[in-house]
């Protein structure tokens, strides 16, 4: 006979799955973006996107509170090969 989970455990599993689904990384080519909160994002490069770069020496991001439109530059990487 299968063991029944308590209502509390069922609720925790439901909301954990819902949270993970809402905060799953979004892929844009070789860049992934993960939302942490309304004001915090995490950006990353896929393995394929990192291959051309051996060393990243500088990362330039927009200032806090700035508004970006579609097509605006979000991040600039300065590498040993240049920007």
C-alpha cells in the first residue's frame, strides 16, 4: 500500500515545482537569463557561447534604474580578443 503524504508536504511540493517553473532560466541564443526578483537578474553564457573567450577582463552593465528598449545593448564583455 502506498504511503500517503500529508497535505502540508503536498502543498510544499506543489509550490516548489511552481517556483522552479517560474524561475527557470530563459535561453536567448548563447545567453541565458534567470529572474531572481523584480529587480535582480542573473545572466550567463552557455558552454558554446564561452568557447571563443579565454579571459573576460571587464563587464559593463546598464546603470541601476535605466530603461532598456528592445535591441538595446544589455551587457558588454571586454575580453583578451577585444569587445
